[in-house]
């Protein structure tokens, strides 16, 4: 009903901006898109909001009747969002806690611990549900970590370029839907990869763990917990977490590319 009442007074959706910030200070139709720039909202947007390589800031009183996506940035502020909130700042965990109506009353440490807890639960489910896949990717990380790092960096770069292209080609809900699907794919690779890195780290950590925690599942969970705690360390933590993410994504992408028919299309992969 509110959207219908606003429909007659909404400003047109702005043209996607490249390397420039976007400020929305009056009721506006979506999608609102910025590439390599930030989006700041002080009013209402009826539609989606997307920032690629930038942050989305929701001022008090601002609202988005749609989805909010920040690729390579964060979603912050006390505004409200009726749809999904997805952020991949430094390849971080998707979530919208920073944009909740709490107005930032939750401390950064509390949010970090909440994120770590969510990662630990989901990661444990992956370990228990797909042990063979985790083991295979873990062996890849342990045997060829540098290659995984390079493949991961390349894969993230290609992914980001395709997301930017999708937004530049179509300023429509379809373009935003494509980006949301791309975020889901990236997060799937990220989740599998991070757990694989934890598996590889768990083999090393097993040497100092009590005997009862040296089993594959227990040591992988302990290593994942240690990585999550490391990510909370100021300055060093975010960089270490970024490396873990890129290595994990590289391992997952490398494993996918070596499957047929990809390996048949690239003879060099088939011979490895």
C-alpha cells in the first residue's frame, strides 16, 4: 500500500554510476546502482540497491523496499530493509546485522562473535554432510596452497568483472537478480573452500590437540574455530581471513575446472 502511494511521487531510477558515489535524498524508484562507489540513502527507495566495490549506507529514517547488495563493501546504518541484505566486504559473511533497526547498538565484537558462531555451525554441517568433498579439497589446499591462492585471486577478479558487466548492461531487476545469483554462487565456493582450509589446518593442529580431538571432524572444527578467532584480531585478522577465503575459493574452483567436460576443453588440466 505504501509503495502504491509513493508510486506517483517517486523520482526515476538513477543511471548506474561508475567510479562515483550515489546519494538518494528523496523517494526514488529502484534499482539504484553504483560501481566502484558508495550509495548513501537518506530517503526511501522502492526497489533494489546495489553497490559494487563500495558501501551502502542507510541513514536513520531511510528505507529500502527491496534487496540491498554490497559487493566488496558493507551495508551499514540504522535504516530499514524489507528484502534481503547481502554484503561481501572482504569476502565476508552475508548478513544484514549492521543494517538492522538496532541502530548499531550491538558492538563490533558482538557482531564478530555472532558471525563466528554462524560460520562454526554452518561449517560443522558441511564437515558432517560432505566429508569426502571436504577431504578432497583439503588435500588440494595442503598440497598446492600457492596455486589455489593464484586461482582464487583470478576467479574473484573474473567474478567481480562479470558482476559489474551484468549491472552495466541492464539497469533492471533482472540485472540485480543476476548479481544476487552470482553472490550465492560465490558464497557456495567460499563456504566449501574455507572448510577445506580448516581441514588442512586441522591436520597440522592435530599434533597439539588432546587425543580425543584428533579425529577428522573434531580437528577440522577446532581449526575452523581458530581461524574465526584469528579473523577478529584487529588489522591482521581481516587480511588473514581474506587470504583464507581466496585460497579456499581457488581450491574449489580448481577442483571444478579439473572435472569433465572442463578438463577436456583445457588439455593442460586433463594431464594433471
